[in-house]
C-alpha cells in the first residue's frame, strides 16, 4: 500500500539548511499481533539538507513508501529470514534526490530503492538505488508492479513455474500485490486460472477485473478442497511462504531485474494499488495487510512531489 502527506511550506523548507525530520519508529520489538501502538510518529530528529563535503551518500526526500508483510518479521527480536531491525523501519520506496555526493546521481533525480519511513533519508549505500528513467507511469508503480512485487511475480511464474498454454494455474492471496500479477500473467500465457481471496468483493474483482476464469472465497470454502474441486492437476509455486514442506528453488530478486524489459504484455495488465495519504497513516496501512482490508500493493504517499 502507499501513503501521501501534503506538506505546506515546501519551498521554504527546502531552502533551510536544517529541518525537522518526521519519522515512524518501532516502539519495541513485537511479540504478538501487530498494533498501531507498536509504532510511533516522531519529529524529534533534524536533518541537514546539504551533505557534508566529500560525502558519497545521496540525500533524498521520500515520495512513496511501500508497506509489505515482510516488515512484520523484521519487527521480531529473533530473525526469521530477514535481519531484525532496531526502531526505525527500513523498506522500499520512491524518492527525489535533494543532494548527492555520488557520481551516478544528481539533485532532482527520481530514484527507488531501500529507504526509511521518514520524510528525508540519507542513503549511505547509493548502489542500492535505481534511477527512474521512465516517468510516464505513476511513480508509485516502482514500489509495486515495476519493483519487487512485479519482479517476484514475473520471475517466479515465468522462470520457475514455466507455464505452457492450456495448463491450469491456482493462485492464493490472488488479490494481493503479487497474486493479482501472477494471475494475469497466467491468463496472458493462455492458462486456465483459478484464484482465492478473503472477501466476496475480492472474488468479484478477480473474475471481473483481473480476468481469472474462476475464483472463490477461502473463508467460505476450505482452500485446498475448493482448489481441488476446480482442478486436481498442477504444481505449487510458493513465494514468501512460511511453510517448508515444499522444494525450495531460490532466485535472487535483484539478479532477475533485467527481465523487467521482457514483458511484452505489460500494456494488458490491470494493476490495483491501495494508497494511503500521509506518513502518519503508515502504521494503519501496514496493519491492513494482516486483516485482509487492502487490495493490491499497500503504499503510502508521503509528500508532494514539488
């Protein structure tokens, strides 16, 4: 999902050397169900809008930040498959460079990569940033369909699943950021596609918006039985699953980045994202992922892109 905050006095702020930096920080490690009170909005820190001489970093103003389920695993004290973080979330986002000490980036460049849940961020490892060359699509897409969600869906489906026309495909969590894309890739490949979702409204979306051949509400029908009732043949491809009773076939997401340019059917893809406004809305946006209240990629638009 994405969040958006309209800040006033934008031009005045950017002329100042030092400004207060609004941030969302983790109050403490989380052991149970994630709550809004586990995260705090703070403005106690300040940031200089001019990098020190000789710095190799890039100073950015965050525009869009992505809320993703894996962030919950990083909020636990004991790591799962990501290193835990101390208060101060890290995640993918789209930003605008305000100052740069790195030769690959200059002031005004639009970038996407690993940033933080705050208004301004100093990226000390600019090699993790990608410069945005194409601005004829919504910038928020770079946290979703043109970012890791699109790459995960494309690489796992085409490279690992390797579908053939006429085959049958079942997609769980089919209205989510990855699932909606996998289902449409399967449809474009000439497959028969069945999807599951948690509400009747989402089921309707799968069939009438995303073009699934069949869909069902897994809360009304047991997932496995409902899927088998529609098709008993097929292979399972798991992305981000916590279960281990499958064969793992790892792929490096960033190693598969070049496949982005190979999608000849992108113009036929319908992509839905859930955008919330304001950095302060980030905690609620993240929690929505675990209550089934979001559709597509959950993001927040942080500030105006002036």
